[in-house]
C-alpha cells in the first residue's frame, strides 16, 4: 500500500501528514498568504524533506476551510475531500486512543465533536479561539505573534488581571477553591504589566473553551476531552486544564500530534 497524504488546508496555514501502514510520517506545518500557495508549498516541502516520490503516494485527502479553494487533482494524484468534523474525530481517536470523548478543535474559533465509537457528530462550537487571542493581543499588546504572547505570559501574574474567589470571599465557596476564577479580566489593576495581560488573555481563551467543552457534555456522561489544533500547543494549557480537571472531575487529553489531528483524520477517511 502506498502513502496516504492527509492535508488540513487553512486560510493561511496548511498542515500535512503522511500515513503508511498505520504509521505517521513526519507532520509539517506551512504558512502562506493564501490557501492554494500554502497547500502546494506544504506538499512540495513535505515530499522533498521526506524523500517521497509522487509514485509513492496512493491518494491525497484534503480537509479544512481552505480545501474549498482546490478543485483539481494535486500534482495529478488521485485527490478527494474529507468532511472536517469527521476528520477531527478520526484523528483525535487515532491519537488519543479513546472511543468515547468530545473532541475540542481549537482553531481560529472552536468546534466540538462528539465521538462514541464510529458515531462521530458535530455538536456545536463557540467563536472563541486563536482568532480571538490574536485580535485582542493586537489591541492590548501591539502584537499578534502568539508565540511571543505565550512567552510573555510565562512571566505574568494572573492575580493582576482576573477576579478570584479569594478576592470576594474570606472562605472557599462550595466546590470552589480560593484561586478559582470569579471573573475573567474582572480585577485588572493599574499596576498590571503587558506580561500580566498576556497571561490573562491566554487564560481567558483557554478557560472559556474548557468551560464550553464541559457544558457540552451535560447529559451524555462523557468526561474525556481531547484537545486538538494550534492552541493545544500553548504551554499555558498545562496549567489551565489540570486546574479545571481538579475542579470538575474531568480529563483533558492533549495527544502527541495534537495540532495535526485533523490532517491525520483526513488520511484515515480514505481508509474508512
């Protein structure tokens, strides 16, 4: 069997992965000014870096919002399109080894996909994600470089930005520790530094996404949430989500190839 190429085409970012005999081959991510340039740039670089000849590729599977701009075979290879939410579910299931979960796809906005075995369905989403973080960072920090914002946030103090339970109560409230968030950006002090604001912005986005995911599970008994997409790579995920796990008795999972899960799922759609 040849290599199946899965490509998640965004508006300016493309993620590409190869799958051969169930083994993932060196995922990469490429940025460009438009989806078509990004797609062909990523594909060419991927083949070159991994010394893959066109004849070694059995099929190309496209998904993502940018896939709508591509209506022809890629380099003459057999090319098909995968439904994005199905790709989210298949990729997350493959990487996280979970059969019952809610996939939280943290992109420009956030989509929620419920997976119960082979039953994969889109259950909703919120307009909070990387686009929110980028836009507010541009306004408040004069940069939309998310890597820079994340580095700044590592020096930040959240008590300078958020209102916590300890700020409004002398004793813990039922099931709420003193450091639980009472109001995001509800206690911005005049002494707050750009680093504090950076941490506040990231935590606002991540907490809101986490809360939406937990609320989406009410009534279905699912307590496992698999985080995929670019935001899942933020180091602050390792602080925000363990705290939410302790508070709500749930489990957030970030797979090894979390930012490439949709591309992996696209390749798996061919086999399916």
